[in-house]
C-alpha cells in the first residue's frame, strides 16, 4: 500500500498540483495585502474616511467603537465589511487567474491534425483514381507495380 501511495504522490501531475497550491497561497496573501493596504484605503477615504474592516453589526445590541473593541468584549458580530473585502479579494484573484489562463492558452500550440494515410492513387497510364492496394487498373487494365 505504501508503494502505491509513493507512486501516486511522485507522479508529475501531483507534484505540479502541490506547487500550484503553494504558489496560489502565496499569491492569495499578495492579493489580500493589495486589497487591504492599497485598494480599500483610497475607497474608504473617498467614501468619508471609513475603514471597511470596521463595518459590522453587533448582535448583542450594544454599540462598540470598532470591530477590535467588540471582539475584546467577546460580542457576537456580523462582519459585512470584512465580507466586502473578501469579495474584492476574490474578484481580483479570479481576474488574475483569467488573465493567466488566457496567456497560457495563447502560448500553447494547438495540436496539428495528423494527415490521414492516402487510400487512393492515380494510375500512371490513364491517370484515373484507383485504390492504393490495386495491382491492376480497372479502367485501362495496366499492371501497377
């Protein structure tokens, strides 16, 4: 059983998948930083100096100054601001993956169709089309070598 697992794990596509997952996780961190640190602050500034991370609803009915304050008091919260950030993260990642797949599709060569083996040939005497395995032309009765 261990031998079968080793053969499965050492196949090229499993290794490629593992590398893809690791790179994807790192890319996700980069995109999260892009959204949290670069995109959302100007949007929040344009909307009246708000931080989307602090958009939440306290489910215990009390008012808290920030999400961190609510979490410090162990209050249950509905964090729709973080949800907005996560949606923006997803849209950016999906768009980047779309661009990457589009470029890879351009780089990969389309397989050329393999030409089919000929099934007919021309008679050297009368130039009529005959089957490739013919030994004698049915039109002019010439022997075909």
